[in-house]
C-alpha cells in the first residue's frame, strides 16, 4: 500500500490510561478498531508503567504496521507564551528563548525536557510546549517494535483547542481542557493565545468545579463578558448540571453518547 | 464569526523546520513552471507557423488582369484631373488680364494634369502687351516658370492682332 494511503493509529497516552484507534485510509477513511485501557500503577512522575502497557497492547497485530499520531496527556506537558523577540533570532535561538521562558515559569524541573514552538507568523507571540525528554525517545522505541512510524506527537491541549476553536469567540474567552487529575486553561485575545494556565485537580470534582467557576469570575474583567468554554469527560459535565454552572460545556452532538472522552479526542486529531 | 487561529505545534511534524522538503518543493515547482513555459513556447511557435501557412493558402498572389490595369490607369487619370486647381488657375489668369486693362484676350487654357503644366493661348494688340502679360504671370503665386512659346501676327484679321502661346507649371 502506498505510504500516502497507509493506515494510521491514533494513540492517547496518559499516566493512568491509554487509548488507541486505528483509522483505515482510502477513499472513505473510517475507524476500524478502538480501545481504551487502564494503566495499573501509573503516575505523573513515572512514564514507564504507561509505556509498558502500551508495548503490551501494540503486540497485537491490530495495532501494528501503520503511521502513528500520538496525543500526550496534559499532565506530561508544560505550556508557555513566548513573545516575538525584539532582535532577529534563528530557529535554535528561538527554542533557547522558549526554554528560558518555560524554566522561568516551571523551574529547573523542565531543564532537560524537549521543547518546541508553534509555527506562528512573524511578529506574533508563539505557544511553547515542553514534555519530558525521555518520553519521545521511549515512545519511538516502543513504536518501532510494532512497525509504527511516528508522524505526529502533540499535547492534549493543542489537539482539543484545534478541534473546538470553531466554537470559540476570538476575544476575551477561556478555553479549558479537563481530564482526570489535570486542568489546562487558555485565554484568547484577537484570535490567539495570550495566557495559559495549568493545574492539578484533586479527586473531589465538586470542589474543583467550584474553584473553576471562581477562577472564571476572578479573571473576568469588569464589564467584560469573559465566557468560559470547557472540554471535559461526560461524567464531569453530568456533575456540573446538578450544581448549576456559568460554564459553557463543549459537546459534540454527532458523537456517540457512550464514547470515552479519550477516544473522542483521538477522533479530533483529524479536525 | 471570526475563528481563533489554529495552533500548529507538533513535536514530530515540525513543518516549519523542514528546509529540505521546502527546497525540494520549490525546485519541483520551478521545474514545472519552466516545463510549462517551454511547452507554451513550442505551441506558440507551432501556432504561428500554422497561421502563416493558412495565410498563404487563403490569400494567393494573383497577377493583375489587363482590364484591372486599365481600370487602375483610368482611375489615376481621373484622380489627377480632379487634382487640377481650376479655380485658382482661372482666377489668376483673369486677374492678370484685368491688371493689363483687358488688353489680353484669352482664347484657350489647356492643362496637362500629368505634367502639372498649362498651355495658354491668347491674343493681344501688340507684342509688348504679350510681354507685359508674361511678366505679370511671372509674379503669380499660382504659376511658375511662365514662358512665351510662340507668337504670330494674324494678318487675315483687319486689326492684325498678335496670337501668343504661353506655357507654365502650377504650384501645389
């Protein structure tokens, strides 16, 4: 089969969960197989359990011999906004600048992480992202064993934002991506990111929901609309309807109601 | 409604740092453009050649027939005749005769359009009157090179007038 028509495996990788979907290419691409698997003993600080579980799953022929698009959960990513430099910098210098900005925000813990910058028009601030350095090399080793070629590696917030951006206003709005244990929030001005925040969530979702609503109220400028759009698993949305909310939940009317949030996210990789 | 811009961030597919691919695409694009240009030039040359052939077929060179030549000559003669400045010429001859107190009687004015010349036949009482008329015509702005070609006294006429023939060219 031509590499242009090669099947693709979309993989979501999180500390305690992985999800996979095989997309068969051709004139009418469709999802041929999909699964969601828990990672026993997984934690944010240790990527090995997740990769060990992924290697087990990829041993099955269903998940082999294809191109791979991987989405990394936000607990393993760090984001920052890097202003356009006053002096002309080449690619390496811009990455060094981005690494400095991220270290200034998150400390020396990200010093040896892999860093990349969004492709941004000249003169505009760029989104920078870092992820553990060993993550990519371990991932590539795992994929090679299953004859999978890595063609895309993106963090969850980027995939979710690009998928939902057509539902967001360009100015003074928050986009919040929630998952089990983490929150990532992006503020939009003039159609672009100008602030990004990350937080770990406790197991008490009701408490976190109240904190999220308070966050929305506190960051809202006087007289401003300051709407907050939230992408979250179904169970979190259900809880919010019980309490009442000022949040605007992003839902896909065309998606199956029982589809796991992670699998829905993998569908949006192609958005 | 305006949509927020897509964020193009990818650790694996860093499209903005693929100068090799970009250069290859650029070279391929240039090659394609040159190829199209050469093909266009070849087609244009072929079209011009075919146009020339078509022109040669649709407009054969034919020799003019004797009748056509005669018609053309007649047309040219008519055109020359029409080009004779009759009004100015006759006006000038009349004015010259008037200046000499009508001592000159014009008998004939015969223009030759092809040579742009005119032959004037007139009668005067004496030869000095004829010479005075000639001098007057030499001052004319319509005629040039007026000359006395012949003169003859008419003995069969009781008043014995002098018949003179003058020739001149007219100015354009």
